[in-house]
């Protein structure tokens, strides 16, 4: 191989395939959807979570569960501290 062929192969390898997913573009698209149409996006995310077919389903469900559990944990910690400090 001569130098020109090596340089062209290096350039091809560094560019990557044109159909490769760009993380920044994907995140930007998600943020734009949430900001412009929050109710539609909420409905879409609930449907994705209900189907459970995508890998993001658990990450959609975590905030829904956390909003119920976190207040209970805070109340229990508050009661425990109140009992500890009064005793």
C-alpha cells in the first residue's frame, strides 16, 4: 500500500458510517420534544413504559415510583429523628 491509500483508509475509519447515531443529536431531539410538547411527550413515555419493550422503560418508571417512596422515607426519617432526640 502506498501513502495515499493509507491516508484514505484512515480518513474513512475516522469518519465512521454515515448512519451512525449521534448522541448529541438524540439528546437534543428528546429535549426539544419535552420542551415543546410536554403533555404529548408524557403520554408517549407512559405508552413506552406500559409496553415495556424498550430498554428505557425502567428509567421511565423510576421517577414514578420515587415520587411515592421518597416522601414516605423522609417522614420515617423525621419520626426516627424526633423519637431519638426526644429520648
